[in-house]
C-alpha cells in the first residue's frame, strides 16, 4: 500500500487542499474536517479524495503488482469467492430484466475476466474493457473471454448495449461522471447500468470515520452514498430500480492479508497464520457498507 500512496505524490503541489467543483452536482468541494485528505461537497455531501493524478499516473497503479501483493495478496486466488458474488449479482439482474439471456452486456473494469466468464453463459453477448493490460491479457488467454485493454471513455462501440456493469470500479475512476454519461449514450433506451461500490453514508462508514476500510486513495478516489449515487445517475437520465447492501464472500486468507500485512504492517504474522488450513476457507460477510445499484436509462432519452 505504501507504493500505491507514493504514486499519488508525483506532484505534491497539486495535492494541497483546495476547493473544486463537485462531479455530482457542480457544487463546491472543500476539505472535510473529519476526513483528512478528502474533500466534501457543501451542497450534496459527495466525498472525493484530494488527489491529482493524470491518466498515465493512474494507469501505473494497476500493473501486475496491484493484483499480486499491493491491494490484493493474489487476485487469482480469489476467483471462487468472486464468482460467488457475481452469481448473486446475475440473479438480481435476471429478476429485474427477464430479457437478460438475450442481452448485450459490457463490463467496465473486467480485470481477469471472472464475471465475463459467468456472464457469457447468462447473456446474449458479453464484452469487457479494463486499463489493466496484464489482467486483460490473462483473461483472454486463460478464459477465452471477449475483453480488451484500453480506456472506456475513448472507445467507440458499433452497437448499443442492454447492460453496462462496473463491479467495485466506479470508486477508482478519475471522472466517474464521464463514465456514467458515456454509459447513457452507449445503452439502448430502457437499458441498465449496474455497479457496486462502498457506501460512505452507511452506519459502518460513519462509525469508522477516516479509518473506514474503503478509504485508501490513490486507488479509491470517490466515496458515494446512496443519495449521491442516485443524484449522479439521475443527472444522466437514469432511474434507480434497485439498491441493496448485500454481503460479499471473502476468503479468510484475503481478510488476513488486508488486516495483518496491509493494515498492521505485519507480513510475517500473515505468512505464519496464512499457512493454516483455516485460511483456505471462504465465508459471506456483510458489514452493510457496500451498495449494489441498478438504474434504468429513460426510454425517451436521446
């Protein structure tokens, strides 16, 4: 995590506390007194990191080390846990959209392709895009999914989609408002956008304050609440049709790595405990601070 933080210090002068326009409502964001290093909108309470990154600087954060030893112990070892979470999301999507088996779906932030692998059997066509070139290359080679490396906001698609999804991605984006605006243009009228992200308005986030587990710029840049997520979507012609706070399946190994190696700086403790058979187990955990949002694009949107 220290290496990730160092990457945000490329231009320290650009990271001094400053007012800036809120990307949700256009109001003024200023330093949040209770959340050092974060800015908060005076109008809608949207929270964002006081970090200035170029697209190139941000891209360097998501090389192979990000998935193997920085923010994750080994992302590939989490495949089974991640697939359990993705199955639950697909079930909710099917309940909302009976036409899902015929849908054209795009996943932004597809990473190693574990959701695309499941979606390929659940929808008509499934495509993915991610800035992490190594992860995309492995997704294509090992899972044979339709994934490309690149910037979503710069890519043109020949045909509109029925679904665009972003799993634990929107908080990483430099300008999530631009992604939502482009998604509105890339979806058919009546199409759906779905995403998961932390809920800074949740009880756990409010109790934890600056120690909330989701606050770790420069990888997590934006912190939505249910209200600010809904406001951003409405500004781009979407109506929220589902919002929940489901639990997530995590491996014991992953939780130990985050707590011991990343948070406490005790990698040797992790190495010792991580060898125990218990560390291989997975279980569902719900702290109530991750929201799952699905919104429908207006039928009349141009």
